[in-house]
C-alpha cells in the first residue's frame, strides 16, 4: 500500500509551527516564555521537528544484562551471595574484590561459570592477581571485564595506588598478560560515575570522561585494549538517555582520531547524588526512571541500587526489591524487546548532538591545557566540579531542584536516627594526599543533618 495515513495531510515546516505558537502567545516573547536553559547551557525548545536533525545518530547496541554488585571479602559469604544472585534473576556479577589473597576456588565453588559474565573491580592494583583470575577462568568460557582505573583511583582517593610510573607499569603488564584472550571483553575502566556523584553537569561528565580515557589511549597508543565506562544515572530522564548515546558518539570520534579499534562497554548504576535519607521509599521511584534511562540510552550492563543503600547494611529484602525493578522492566515492560528505541526521537537526538558539541569543545580545552592528569594535579577539574555542585546546592535550597520528602512535601513525623546502620554523610579522614580528591556528596546531606539534629532528638 503506497499511500500512508499521513499522505492526506500537508507537510508542516518547523517555521510554520513556530509562527503558530507565536500567534497563540498573544505578543509574549517566545524565547522567554517557552525556551528554558539547563545547567549544561542547552536550550530546551517547546517542540522539535525532523528538519532539526537531518541525519539520525546511529547507535548500534546488542542488549543489556542485569548485574549484581557483591563485595568479595569472605569467601563463604561471597559464594552464598553469588548463588542467591544467580538464582534470583541476576544475569552477571559485578565483584568488588577486597584482597588479592581471596581464593577464587572457594568463591566460585559449585557456581556454573560457562557463558557467565563477570565484572571485576579490585581495591588494589596487581597484575599478578589479574593473571590469577584469567588462569582460573581459562577453560570455563566465562566473559570477563576488568574495571582497572589508576587515574580514577587518583581522582577519587587523592593518591595513586603507588605512583604514576609504577601504576602504569602495572597496567602495561596486565595488558600484556591478557592480550589475545578472547574472553576478556574489557580491561581499562573510566569512572565517570565519580564526576556525576560529585556534582558535575552532563557536559562536564562527558568531557572529563573523554579526557580521562584519552590519557589511557595516549599511553597505549598502538595497542587496542577495550574500555569500559562506569556511569551513574541521575533522574534527568531524557538527558540521561542523550548522555549515554553521546558517550558512544564521542568515543567513536576519539578512537577514530587514534586509529584504534578499541571497543566500548558501558556499565550503569543509579546515582547516589539524588537519593535521600528521609522518605526513602521515594528512592525506588527515582531508581526506576534511572534504570529506564540506562536501558534506553544503551547500557551494556546495569547494576541496581537498593532504596536504603545509603543508611542500611546489605539486606536481602531491599536487594530483592531493587533486582525485581530491573526484572519487571525486562519481562513485564518488555524493555529488552526493542533495540535502540530512542533512535529517531528528535528531542533526544538534538540534546545528544548539543551535548557532544559542548563536551568536545571542553575536551579540547583540557587537552590544550596539558591533558586530564595535568588538570587534576592542578586542581582545575576539582574546582569546576565544586562550582557546579555549589550551583546545584543553591537550586536545591531554593527548591528549583525538588527531592520529594526532603525539601518538598516533608513529613515532620519521619524519624530516622534509630534506623541508621551506616553513616549516610561524607566521611572525613584527614591524611596526606598528592592532590585534592573529588568527593561524592548527596544533594540533601545538609538538609538531613539539620533534620537529624532538630527533629530526631
């Protein structure tokens, strides 16, 4: 059938739409009334048209997996947690390893490993331990991802694992050991979530992540390790979808400039920055939209964040709820049925394109100023993140940023002091560091401290 439903209607241009809107405004200024500006200096227009996007942004994606984070310190407890996770619907495991003395045989005893996807993040840097892992899984056809990020360690902690030279020597040894291993799917990681949770806006997150990755690409020039971005997703639904798509567009440009064939894997998890201590059940609503953004934006794996993670120790109830949020999105909402559903969404593609342009401009400024490590050592990155975080804090205080139950619709009967199993605020540990670390901080911390002091006593 040649004629479509729309062939009976005249095509309307963007100019005609705008003229109609201006007529309806009765003399009010279109730009002042209907266009808003974001922290990223991006204009949000009242409508988007196909002519705004001549070429659609092509994002190729193969699907996503539900990942469960497990802290590996006690072998027996870790083995039990792994069994529960796999039996309950988790499809891959994100293992945070506390010590290189961990027995892999004990941790994975009686665990079906063939075809399983494992992501390892170690709290130390050791080429020998990576070799130990790859040797253990050599004949098991297990897909491995290593979240190894010495630059992220410097940014987060203020110190290298040892020093820059020795850390990068270890990275080289690791790449030599895993070279040619077809089951190692990524080995260098970029901790983009640190910048988000510390208060960077999305353009900053993209630019800092790109510059962070570029340091590794420069060091490994001529070789092709695959990379992983560890991303945190906020509640800005459409912008987060656009941000994830922008990661891939910028990555393609970056490796093209390096003439590299390195692939990109994206692991996403909900942000902690907008999570609250009071009215904590709202955190479930927040994480639900964040999972949706992570899926629609094209994440490869998504780890869940329990609603009570900021103040409760690990417990099976809250983990089950969080895991089930992703399971429902997969099996009942069919979020795994359509590949790249954001393709052709004019608004998302327009925002994505603007993010890419602005992030690439900031990236070039960082490179002209000596690169990401130089900017970190000079505390320029930390300063810019602090400045944006301060702007967000002001908007939160003025209720331009609303967190329901915390700075709006507060329940004065909500008492939390007796429920705290974990300290929910930034911990201070005075010590000597090479640089000022980038500090993750939730938006509502000062508000909550005051409420704990005045209401819960």
